[in-house]
C-alpha cells in the first residue's frame, strides 16, 4: 500500500468515527476497502497516534469517540496540508501508520 492510500484510509476512518456513521466492523471495512481485521489495526494505530479511545456501541451500531477526545482527531484540512508540506520536503514520508 502506498503512503497516500494509507493516509486516505486513516483520514476516512477518522471522519466516519467523528460523524458516528461507521456501522459494524464488516460494513466499515467494506466502506474503507480493507479487510475487517485491518479495521482493528487502524483503530489501534489511530488510538496510539492521537491518544484517544475509540469505542463501539452495539445500540448505535457505530464506532465513536468520547466528547472530550473529539478535538484530538485531525480534521480534513489539517491532514491534507500536512501531506502536501511533507511531499514537497521529501519524496517519501512517514505517515506513522505502518500496515
């Protein structure tokens, strides 16, 4: 997987978790275009990178983040700007998501 594809999946993961529209793990994996076990890997990596706890609610059928931790996940523009800046500086850059 290229770094940009990993970054894109991580971004879509964060946005869906913030919007609480993920569904169960299998549905979320289909939406992201990855396997269900990769959803768990992304979840753990994002939890360690951004120091948040991502929970799954059976009643809401969605992953969610506590209201106190919502500001820790990066919004869309921050990820894109960081990606562009890093791409200008070096050809290969570290996304922090080694999958």
